C-alpha cells in the first residue's frame, strides 16, 4: 500500500514539474525574440508603420524654347561704279598746230607742262596729259578726249599771246620811284612785279590785281609785315609768303591765280602764281622796303 502511495506521489510530482516547465517555456517564447545581432528583442507586433515620405520630385525646369537667332541681314554687295571709257581721240601723239600749242599753254598754267610751248604733241606732252588725267580720275591714255579737254578748260584761262609763244608778260617802263633803293615795282599795265635794287631789276614775276569792286591801291607804300604762312581772317584762304604793304593788301602767292589765270581776281592783293619764284623773292625782301604800284 505504501509503495502504491509513493508511486502515485512520484508520478504526481513528475507531472507537476513537467507542467511548470512547459508553462515557463511558453511564457519565454512569447516575450522576446533574439535579433540577428543578439541585441535586445523587438516586439513581435509591428507598430503602425509610419508612411514613407514621398520623395520630393525636383521641379522639372521649364523647357526653354530655343531662341531663334536673328537672321543676319545680307551684306549688300558693293555696287561697282561703271568703268569710265575714254572718248574719241581729239588730240594725241604726232599732232601739231595751234590746238596743240593751246593745250600745252593751258597745261603749263597749272604746272603740268614745264617746258617751252612748241605746238608739237610729243613725249613731254603725252606725259603731261597722262598725269593730268590720272589726277582727275579720267581714263589715262595720254591722248586728249572731250572729257579731258572740258576739265582742262574749266581749270585754265585762254592763253595769252605771250604764253603761246613762251614770252612772259612784257613789263612797261620802270617808274622813276622804282630806281632808288630796294623796291617792289608793281606795274598794273603789264601785270608784272619787278624786284629792283638800286635801279637794277633782279627778278620779274607775273601778277594780277583786285577786281573793280576791290581794287589794288596805287601809290608808294612800304612793307610793314611779312608772314610766310598767313591765312586770311576774312576769307579763310591761305596766303603763302605774304608781304603786307597797305592795310590788308599784300603781295602773296595765289593758288587760284595758278589755276585759272587772269579770269579771276583778288580782293585787292597783288597775286603771284609762281610759288617758287615768290619764295625766292620773299627771302630777299625786308620789312621797310618800298612798294610802288602804278600804271606804266
């Protein structure tokens, strides 16, 4: 009997122990789970997941429409000026006579022909015509056409008999007031100026005078001012090698006289057309020298 009781007690004790172990094991299993790294457990029930923030998509830059580059304006092609063609020949190499003499005298007036007028159209005349044409942008041929002749006539005056036959203006009688001392002796009758020292003529130049409205004064004067680079205050024109003798009147070089000859006039001054000749005279004359303007 006793043995049965002990057996029963032993079995009961074993059952109790097994029940306890099983309860403990179930409690431990529900409480935690080892993480992969062996750290503290995480709850089996996941908390309410936080909604993932939607990544902000960067604003798409507005598509720029390509800016149309301005269409360059076509560069206009330079219009070629029509090429001038020489006109029919009027005078040329081999010609001779009065027309050639007139041509040479006119070219000489504007310093393109620097030798004697001969009336023969030779190499010197051809060279002079070519230079004149090139300067005026006329077809360069060395022959005279109507365009060349018209331009030459516009720049010159009708040659005098003296010019046509290689004679300068012939001075008249020397005024008695010109025979003593240092004198610029200006003869209106012959359009000449003579540089006279103690009665001896050292130089003679062709001159022209003022118009009827602005005549060159006559009488005895003295050079009171010299100015090699003078410019007129009234007219703005250049007056090289000026030698003033009466108010604003002076002996000076005139490019207009050199170009158009006696068809023009001064405003009262004594114009000289020979630049080099006047430059030499200017170097000789002194302030205080006498000036005599007269009719011979």
